[in-house]
């Protein structure tokens, strides 16, 4: 790869110096260097420890992150399209506004991951577009805007409870769309 990894101080970490992109990324994370907006498209990062890494807005299209530890990583606004995230640890990762189109999330751990406004892969993470609030769901959790609940608990939310969350706008949205949302989830469950 002829591209370097931008450092927060404006310098570059060059993969050539470290022998591979994977080694350069490891050096960056060990030195607490931000990888914001890093160009890592197609990189082999299998098994990498990226826990807590700042990958905000990073280009990780087609990156191989099989068995990578991305727990607590900031992946918000990152592009993970076509990325291999099989067996990846995404526990408490921030995936808000991330693009996961066609990403392979087979056996990935999404426990407590922030999925606010992310674009799902159509398998483990799905989206429903019905207006006011962006809807994202997994097999266990439903996100409505920035609020999230276990799906079974969300089914029990009343219009009055929705009003307490975000006022009349939420109450009107929930009254109008609750049945549609759960019909969609039931007809198209996440895996």
C-alpha cells in the first residue's frame, strides 16, 4: 500500500517503515495516535487489537478485520462496506453513522455497540426508514433515533411512554409506526 496513516500532529506513519499496514496500525494504537479518517481500504488487520482506537471516519472498505478486537473503538462515520468482521469483538464500539453495507458480521459480538443512525449490512444489522426517526435493529436490540431497548421491551412501550422520551413528536411517531416497525422486524428478522 502506497498510502500512509495520518497522525494527529500532521505527520505520517508509513507502512514501509513498519513492514506492513497491520504493523503500522499496531504502532499507532500503541502510541495512542488517532487514526481518524485513516485510509485503510483493503488492509489486512486480521486479529488486530484495536480496542479503544479512534477510527472516526476511517476508510475501512474491504478491510479484513476477522477476529479483530474493536471493543470500545470509535468507528463512528467509518466506512466498513464489504469489510470482513467475522468473529470481531465490537463490544461497546461506537458505530454511529457508520456504513456497514455488505459487511460480513458473522459471529461478530455487537453487545452494547452504539448503532445510532448506522447503515446496516442487511443481515445482522437492519434498517427501517419510516420518517422522523432512523430505525436500526439487530436480533436483540431496537434503536429508534438515539434511544434503544431490547426488542421485547420495545414492544411494550406505550404512546404515553414515547411521549415522555421525546414529547408529542415521539408519541405521534410511535402511534403511527409502532405496528409497522414490529411487522417489519417480524417479517425480516436480523440474523
